[in-house]
C-alpha cells in the first residue's frame, strides 16, 4: 500500500484523477493546491466527494480516514 502526494501539481482535469485507479496500491492521497479542486462546482468539498467515489482503493484522503458510508 502506498501514499501519494500530488499537492501543487497543476492538475486541472478529472481524467488525470481517474487515471490514478490504475494504481491499486494507492490507499492514501493528498491532492491539495490543484486547480481541479477549485474548478468543481461546490469547490473542494464537492471535489473531495468525487475523488473518494472514483478511487476504489482509497482509505485515507488528506490524512483522514474515509468513513465506509462516504465510499
């Protein structure tokens, strides 16, 4: 299992985020400071929900546990 930090990498499209599903061992993700988080209607809160829903193997997001109900 791996941790991945993509802070401040100028990620500005959902295709890039979706591609992370190819890496089944990513269980912890940080992705702060990327334009995609602010471009989403609803801001960072909505972007968080989308990322958690898309990334099947994620267990932690920004260091916090992801409740099973949120998956």
